[in-house]
């Protein structure tokens, strides 16, 4: 899962989260425990990612070792790092 993925739909997000979880060889129960959710809720959110809160998405990314980036569509060049 080292190749950046462009997402346009919530369904794509669910597929990405599921693929990343499997790539990391984590079960839904393991992800659930790390996020403080039930296994059933993880299963549901993988199928209905439009119901994810932003906070849950950031936590899920942290558990799976994913980085969330935003940019203009079609912008294939890496954006310069922001100075905070």
C-alpha cells in the first residue's frame, strides 16, 4: 500500500481502509480495539464509510499507518510541506 491513492467517492475510501487493514494483517476486531469501537461498527464503516467522522478517519489512518493528504484534483506533483 505504498502507492498514493486518489479518492473521489466514499465507497473508494471504504475499499482503501479495508485493503490497508488486510495489508497490515489486522482483523476488524484488532482495528476496533485500537479505535475504541466494536468489530461490528468497523465492519459497518468499511461498507458505509460516508458515516465515518473526521476524527474516526484520522484515528483509523493512524492505526493503519496511512497519511491523509488533500490537494487539487489533477495535481500530480507533490505539494510542498506546510510550515506550522
